């Protein structure tokens, strides 16, 4: 029989796991975004060695299940590091490390691979001539990217960035395998006592629906806020480029 009292109690318990889920998501994105950006550039500009290494890395991550990556990072790597520390005579116990560090690591590495392709495809939509035009009027590569190229690429990347972020949030439900007490772990642990799994899974489903809907709303708001750059290939970007040129000439 459906236990409504347990359902209500576990719902609020599952809600208390949201800060941990958001923490893992935010830190993973903070690490993954710059890493993915530079990996995307290495593929676009065909940097020797780096391009092949990035291609191999992206293929490996995209071709293996996330659960396998968790097992490698959480089980295999600590055992290898423990053996290494023992070999060099260090007393450091790798198994004392907070499990959330493994969470940051595995989700950052996984997300970086996914975002590499998102950024690469977005950057390729921006006409190369804009960078060359910026160089011709004396604007440096870094400034051209931050003020001209990236705003346009970001508009294109936002929908896929939203998808990746929502996928990341849902993927953090596997963090319970690393003994991290996020939404899924808290509800499942509570269900173990009385085998109220149906109520617990329903709670988890509702919490993730609410959370992912909120993130989707934020990205839609961001897309509208950056709508001005959607006409970047015509008027707005030329205006920005002219402003950059004038600013550079005056500066």
C-alpha cells in the first residue's frame, strides 16, 4: 500500500540533498568549461599532439558508460595511488579523502569531454574572417575572442550547454555509488528501512523534475538575454567590432 506519510517525509529529505547535487554540478562545470574550451581550440587549430590526445580522450569518455568511469576513478585510481604512496614511503592515506572529491573529478572529466564538442561546433559557426578583421585593426587574439568571437559562439552553444548541464544534474544521481549523500542516496537510504522504494523513487523523480525545470528556465532566460548577439552575423557584431576598433584606436 502507498505510504503517504513516508512519501511526504522522504520528499523533504530528498529536497535536503539538492545543495549537494548543485555543489557537485557547479564545481564540475567550473572545472569542465575552461578545460573543454581549450580542448576545443586545440582541435580547431589542429595543435600537434594535443589534437590527437583530445580526440582520443573525447572518444573514450563518449564511448564508455559513466558508471564505468565512476568505478575507475573511485575504485581503481585510489588503489593505485595507495600502492604508489606505500612504494615511496609516504604515510598519506588516500582512502581518507572526502568522497566528494572523487565526485568532482569524475563528473568534471566526463562533462569536459561532452562540452569540448559543444564548444568546437559553436566556435566553428563564427566566421573566421571576424578574427582576421580584428587582427587587421590591431586587436589581439585574446581580446578578439572575449569581445567578438565568444559572445556569438556562446549564443549558439547555450541550448547544448543547457542539455549538458541537465544531463550532469541527472548523472549526479550515480554519486551515491561513491557514498555521497545527494538526492538519490538520501531517499534510497530512508527507503531501505521499510522497503518503501515506490514512494522514495517517486520523491526522487519529482525532485529532479523540479530541479531540472528550474535550470531549464534559467537557460531560457539567458538565451533571451543574449538574443542581441543572434543578429551578430549582420548588424550587432559589426557594431561591436567597430566599437572595439574605435576603443582600440583611442586606447
